[in-house]
C-alpha cells in the first residue's frame, strides 16, 4: 500500500517513472532486452499481432482451450482464429495437428502457456520457421515458468511475449499487462502505439528543459499502465520468488495427497519444465460436465470454492454464431472434466487438508 501511496503523492498518476522502473525490473527478471507495460495482456496480444503484420483476412493458429481473450485479440485485427485441438496430457495446443490446417492466409501461431504450463515451443518454432510464420506467446498465466531451463518471457522462442497482471494471476497490479521483446525497434513502436501513436511520451516531455510538441505518427491506442499499478507490480515482482516457492510447495502436497484417489487424475510436471502452478487442476475423468458441476456444488456447500476447467471458447455463442459449429473433442473433454482446486501463497496447512478431505468425501457420495 505504501508504494501506491508514494506514487499518488509523487504527482505521477499515469504512465511515468514507476512504469519505466517496473519495465526495467521485469525485463531483467525474464532475461529480455525490453519490457513494455500495457493495460492488459489482451491489449498486449492485440499490439503483438499488429507488429507481426496480421490483418484483415489473415489466419492465426491458436488453441480453443484458453480464456476467450486469446482468440478475441486475433479478431480485433480482422483475422480469423484457426483452432487446433489440445494434447490431453498437457492441455496445450497439439503441435502435430497444425500443418494440416495451414493455408496461404496463415500468418502466425499464437502459443498459449495454459495455466502456466509451457506450450511445445521447440516444435512450434520449427513449424513456424518452415512455413514463414510469426510466433506470439500468450504467457498470461506463465510468469516464472520455465521450459528447458529458459524462463518464459526471455524471447528464446519468439519476438513477442505477453503477460497478464489480472488478480487471478501469480502477481497482480489490479489489472494490466506486459510485453517482452528483444527487438529495439519493435519496443520503440510498441511504446508509441500504447499511447495513441505519440512520438514523445509524457515523461520525456516533462523531463525536457525545452518545449516539446509531440506528433502522432500512426494509429495508436490508449493501452497505458498507470504509475500506481506499476508501483504495486514492482513490489509484487520482488516477492515473486517466494510466491513461486509457496505455490510449488502447495502443489507437491496436493500431488501427494490426491495420488491414488479413485476418479482423480493428476497432471505431472515434465522433467524439462518448471511450472508456476498459477492454477492447480485435476481431472475427474469418469464424470460428465454435469457430474463435475455437482461435485463443485457439493464442495461449495462444504466451504470449498472451486472453478471449472479451462473454457473451450469455440462453444461460446460469440464464436458459434460467427464461425458455426466446431468440434475439438480433447478440449471439450478437458473443459468438462477438469476442476481447479484452491491454491494461493498464504494457504495454510489446515485449509489444504480441508480441501482434500472434502474432495475425498464428495467423490465417495
């Protein structure tokens, strides 16, 4: 709270020195050359697609198994999301199903690191390179996650990675997002585009001893982050190692306590990945969606709030109405059978024991 109060007292409420400081700290943490703060991960994805030249009539490969914002951003630039079903073991896009869906209109692949689990980036990058496609990473949930020893956001696999600071993410600024890139020209353009295409930002103008009149070089957007948000984000980033340690510790407890329970399937972290456990999911593989929802209600009646599995966005009215009926069986099964259990850094042992005990009881009923 003191960081936010200091920001207010400073007189810099919108995009200012604390945004710059947060960007520098975030880039250093991820191992990226540049970080660009934006108002949300969705707006970051929108700008990222523009940077890749995606526009009207183009197609972008993406998973249907994600929050709807992933595909919405593709639609914002006039392109069509081309959905590829998931690998049921990872809940991420199945790279082996991509090539049969590529057309002359395909412009990019959007890789979603679902609930913080890295997408199969090596394979996606190989496909993209062979067909001349851009790669954009939707890392909304993935801060702190690693693949093959490389931290997500370090631009090892793509030119643009977008993160979210929504309250359900591992760290939060209330809302907001961040882009990372190793391309200095892209970083400069992204900073202009988040502020209406302005040639000189407010901080530069106010620091100058000379009169500076800005120009508007291209169509831009109001996608700025405030200094109040950035001040909170920087403090959260400093606490991130401890947050990740606690989340991983709690996940291990769940893994141990839930192993062997009839009807519960666990997702196990591969040896070449390190998850941040933004969400702890289990699969009730022998249950229908209705039965899963009944389990959720019974748990809620016992003081345990859970959430459904990740949505299959192609089943939502806004996609069915505009693109017709589509079927992606693995995504649909996972959406209907998966259950997100409570997991937060300050969770006490007694609280976690209560979750496990009540889940055992409900599944026996």
